[in-house]
C-alpha cells in the first residue's frame, strides 16, 4: 500500500481554561469554516468528498491549528491511520469518524483514499434544535467514547446514501435547503448513536437512557472541574448518587471506572499542554492540580504507558 502523508490537522479549542493557557494558545491560528468555502454563500456548513477536501484544505491544514466546528468523516475507499487525541485508528472502507472542537488529530492516508466529510458550527445546528445539543451525542460530548465506527456492508450502504444526499442538498438551491441539511445530519448522528449504544449491556431501554443521561452529566462536570477535583466522591455528591452507583454507570456506558474517566481527561489535557505549551513539566503538573510532580508522573505513566518525558520524545521528535 502506497501511503501519502497528509499534514497534521490539529484542533485546539479550549473551554473553561486558565487565561494563561488561552493566551499562549492564541499564537496558534484558528481555522473557520469559510476558509474551505471557495466563495460559497454559507459559512457555517461545509461538505466535500475526501479527495477534493484534501486538495482544497491543503494550504490551511499544513500547520498545527485549531478550529471551531464539529466534523464527520466517512471513508469509502483506501486505507491508512487516523490518530485522534493520541489514539490511533485504522482507516478502511466503512470507517466513520466524528471530531469535536478541542481534539487533536492527524492522518496518514493512501493515495486512493475517498469518502465524504462535512463540518458544521455549533450555532448552525443548535439554533434549530434548541433541546438537542451536539455534545449530547456521545461521540461529540464524551472523551471516553471511541471516535470511530466501523460499518458493515449494510450500514455503509445506508450511511453512503445519507452522505450523498447531504452533498446533493449542499449543492442545490431547493426550497427549505437548510432544513433538509439539518434533517440529514440528524439522521446520521442519531443512527450512529444507536450503533454505538448496541455495545452497552443494559436490559431495558429506559435504564439505558437514564444511564446515558447520568453519564453525560458526569462528563460535563468532569470537563468543568478536572483540574481542581479528581475524586469520584466529589462528582457522585454533585450528581446526588453514591460513588458505587456512579462507577456502575461509567462501567456500563464506557466500560471504565469513574476514576479512569477523570484520570484520562487530566492526562489528555497534559498531553495537549506538553505538545503545545512552552512550559516546564513541573509547571504543567501544577496547572493540572498536582502539587507533587512525582505523583503526576505516576498517574501519567499508569494511564498512557509512558512518562511525560517519553511522551514528548515520541511526539516531538
């Protein structure tokens, strides 16, 4: 297989962060959807084939950057590797990926790669679906969910049809074009959520919905507080449940303990900071809430399998 290396496509959109971190990150350019529009009227939705996207976007994504939109990518041909938040996923026919603002990703793709990609801003979707937030879809709101679905032949055919129809609407000038685009996007998101949920071992659908909701609330709290609070008892108390029940929810939904979820969020942030902040290791540990650097190293190594120094050598080489 001949592999062509696609330049690093890095997303670094920070929410609720230390102002110092934000000021440092401002040195990295922010890419907006209109950069890919080529003169199209709308600037809050983008659709393209993968082949054309890699041509159109080349000048914008050849350097590390961040952007402010959500994305979905369906591969229908070719092979490669897609790395998202330092996790490597195989790319093949039927690979479907979802990306959120704040995620780092890069890919190495074969020259015969093809498929579809679309972006949408948070406002574009949520102004029409007030009660349905993009972060409520598990692949957008949860760092513990995998970012890839590997579709079988039947599911690939269904998704391929939806993406093709989405592309046609994007090019059309039909009545209620925007509504049709939003409807097709929702079908893709909802169907993907159902496919993800098939792996969750809960007997009743009502329990499944309840566990999903509680888990989303838990991750939202972790997102807001992970630098200052790392104990499961703190989050269980905020959610009005016992630590044991919170663990049961996390293990059921993502097959991890609640402590694992908290730790993985901290370590992910540590990796981003190690890559893109000009800060010493001790300072980074302190900003993440660790007064003892040696303890931070132990947590990092247990979660990632390497020390912070080894991580930097691997990714900054």
